[in-house]
């Protein structure tokens, strides 16, 4: 695949992350914004393989200590993502601490970050620590005054077919025909 000469010129005919001159390709930095040249970086095969694969080689990515200072926005975005993915390691976190992205670049960088598994790591648990799932039936372990609905949900009330929320401390379910948010810690899985 041929690379736009303007891109190659910007990249000085080298990988914009590690300066290798081998097997260069044009790499789209997702999500694409602006003109192609703005969201396309010139990368070598090694960099692309690691970015698209699942393992990052810390030795290779020491190159980020230089390329993170690139004047090219999409290269800054790539460097930030790669450092963030490796931020469990001191060297990467140290570099990340020094890095500054303006707001729009930071948004772009975050938008393309591979989803972290730990975001959904925290399970929703009932009062006994049992993990709750969508569709479970629970009972209330105490009387709960339902704010705004004008009734008290009595202890022992069964709530069928609950729905988890983004907050592990809360679930949603129907009580007295009304969809309400309930505190997981006041529930017991049936
Ligand atoms: Zn490279």
C-alpha cells in the first residue's frame, strides 16, 4: 500500500513512533476525525503488529519517551494510548505523568482506548455477597421508603426480573408496579 507523500514527508520517512524505516504503512488512528492526514500515522510493521495484537513489548515501547513529544496530534494520541495501556509499569506511568494532551486530543485518545475489562469487574452483590444477575428475583431484607413514589416497600417483598445498573450498588426492579432503583445491600437473592 503506498503512503501519501505528504504523510511520508511529515514522518521523515520513518515510523512516527519508533523511527524504524522498515515496512512502513499508513495507520488510521480511530475514531477518524478531520482530514485523512490528521488521523493517519506512518508506522512500521512492528508497531502496528503490537498495537493490533494483545501484547505490548515494554522494550520496544521505550521509544514512546521520544515520540510522545511529537508535534503530530495523532501520534500524541497513539503514544498516550500505548502508555495508558502499560501504565501498570512505572516507566510508562512516569512518562504519562509528564505528558500533556489538550482537551480535544484527550477525548480522542480516550475514545479509542481498548475497553478495559476491569470496568465491569465489580459485580453487583446482595446483602449476603451473592452475585446478582439480570433477571434474578430478590426479596427486600428491610422496609424501604420509596422516595417520590409515596409508598414503603415492605421487608420480604419479592422483586422479580431485576435489571443491573452501571452502579454495582444499585439494581432496578418493579415494586408495586413501579420501576424503582433499589440498593443491592438491602436485597437477598431468592
Ligand atoms: Zn515503529
